[in-house]
C-alpha cells in the first residue's frame, strides 16, 4: 500500500467526529473486542463513519464460529432481530435494529456469516473468502472498528461491481446514478492508495492469472465499472459453482421478488393497505394510537414519540 496516498473517508475534516458515533455501537464493538469476536466491516471504508453514526447500515462479516456469541451480545444490548418479509434475506445474513437513547437514532446492523453478492433482491453468489478476509482485517486508524485491508477491499469492490451493478436489478436501476457514482468514488479512492502489484498478486491468489490482469486493468484503467461486460461474464462463470440457484431459477426468483417489491412500493405510496412490505419483528409488538379532538396536540405527541 502506498504510504503517501491520503486516506480519504467521509468523516475526515469534521470536528468532533468521534463524538457523533452512537454510544450503543461503541458498547457493542467494545464487547466484540473484549470477547475476541472475529469480525470486520466488509463494505466501503469511505462510508463506515456513516454506519457508526446511524446515517446508514453497518455491514459486519462475522466468523462462523463466533456467530452465536455475536448474536448474544447484540440481544443483550437491546438490539432486536428484524428479518425481511417474503424471504428477502439470505440465510447467511441477519438484520438487527437498535435504538440509541442518547442520540434518539435507530441503528441497523447486518451480520454476514458468509460473503454473498448479487442483485439487491437475491444474493445468489457466495464468495468463499471469509477466512482470508477476516485474517487480513485491520483496525481502523481513527474509528473503533475493524475493517478490510485496502487490497481486499479493492478486490471485493471489483467482484461486487461485476455481480451487483446491473440494470436488470429494479432497485439498482431505480437508484442507478447514485449507485454508479458510489462505485466510481470507491474505485477512484482505492486505486489511489493500493499498489497495483500487490493488488494483482492478491487477485492471482484468490482467482487466476488472467482474471488478475483483467481486474488490474479494470480498477486502474479508464472504462467505468458498469462497462466491464467481458469481466462481468468471466466473474459470473468463475463463481458459478458457488451459486445458490442456476441462471434460469435465479432470474425467475429475482423476478418474483421484484414483483412483490413493486407491489409493496405501490401499496405504500397509493393504496395504504395494512400489509408489511419490509421487515417484521418475529417476537411481536404493539400498535400505539394517539386519539384526541382537533387541536389537542396529536401531531406534536406523535412527533415526540
């Protein structure tokens, strides 16, 4: 890794950035450290600060042998399991929501026990690199969290862009410009601080010589990530043995989930039928109704709640 390259993340330049980290997450990560949980944030290092402040999700890769201890820590700290409606979650991913009382923010943690990638609605590919990724994880230079080493982050970025940056995914297509811009910024930042030879050697170790050359050309070259069609086809063939479903069944299941997603979005916007479309609390819950005459302050009470 180049030592003279600037380490650019979203929180650089902010005053008192560490004070913005949610206390709930500080406690959870402290418990992970004390109990020697093998974990790391496996998504973009540029956005890890957003996850720690509750402005975005926090995606943590957890070693399989530490799965139950990690879940126990989250439950003990008051976070709740919220699976996705209509089987939208991958079996190797759990979603936990927590409420940070000092800040009044909701935090969303994704626990990943396998590295999976693919469409937003169907993570059909597994990347069998969990042990290697966790073994090379490093401590963040500023924030209290473990993260990917830059070479692993660059390699995962390229694989994810090949498997996820597709217009056939309705959610990605809906946010195409923002998603493409996000991948482009990640690529630009990593290319500036990752040595090309180190990157190629790691790609050769985990993939093959020819794919390593293609990866190096893609991350340091001129074409945008969405234009790497040949590389995308090669990656799909390389990981075909690790698919959950074959190509036909994968497209069929993805289309079915897309229909359910579209129906839920239309219902939320126009019909307002009381049907869950996102996540549910398997332990149940309660409905709070605020009742009163006009002008009694119902809106104020709801806003306060």
